[in-house]
C-alpha cells in the first residue's frame, strides 16, 4: 500500500471511528446533551482533529441520520421488490422495521427518538436548510419504498399510500419505544403486526 492509499485508509478509518463514537454519545446523552468534545474523547481523538472531519455536532448528527435512513431504505426496497402478494410483502416490511430496531438500535434511536424526546419541534428546526433537504430526501425515499406495497391494493387510493405508511410507521415506532428494551418486545411486535395487517387487509396474519 502506497503512502497516499495508506493516508486515505487512515482517514476513512478515523472518520468511521468518529461516527461510531457519535452514535454512542447521541444515543445516551441526546442531541442537546452531546458535545463535540465528548464525542472526540470517546473516539480517542483531540477535539481539533474531529473538526478536520466534521464541521460540528449538527453535521455529525445529520451524517448519522443519513446512514441510518440509507440502511433502512435498502432493506425496505429489497422487501418490496419481492414478487409475493401485497399482504405477504407488507408482513415482511413490518419485520424489516422491527429487525432494523433490533440490529441497529443506535441508528433507530437517532432517527426516531433522540430529537423527539427533547423537543416538540421537528428536527427541521435544528439544522441548516441544505442538510434538511438531504434528510427529507432520505426520509421520503424510505416512505416511498414502503408505499410501493400498496400499488397493488385496489382499495388504497394512490394519494393515501404515503399517509398510510406514515401512520403504520408511527405505530410501529411506538411499539419499539415502549417495549424495545423489555422481554415483551417480541410478543408485542407480533401483536402489532397482526393488528395492522388485519386493519389494512381485513384478515389476521394467521389466515
């Protein structure tokens, strides 16, 4: 490995270390409670070194939101690309949502809970306009990916698809919020899935 490649590799590794540290700090301290100095300390870096990679706390948070949304969107699109009937695809989409919460709890909290715990204001009030545009793009992509399942459902009007997904999204996030760290999570997740599928498709998950 040449000098240039080695420096690029070191920079990439350091950037990933900073983001990993930021995931921990944001999850445990919240957005308001987190500081760049603490994130740098967790990453075992000088604060000045961190600023070589990220402009500040908001830039770090937006990067983590984007990473989380990208992971979730990829899984949602993989599920909606399956050729099963709409109900089976929807069943799988709910599993994707809960599996994402289990496998990536830090990303899940950063997307759904961290800012919401601290303020009634939407996250749009916290970041510059260009960063909000980037985040809105990722969020819309996730919703659009999930909404594709309803393209084959005749009784769901096209203009209602995204709002239906947002409603389901909020309900599922609530299950994670209240039960995600308890032994009841799997049971409550299964019940929530059955209720949602029954409400949308008119029959239970068992039929």
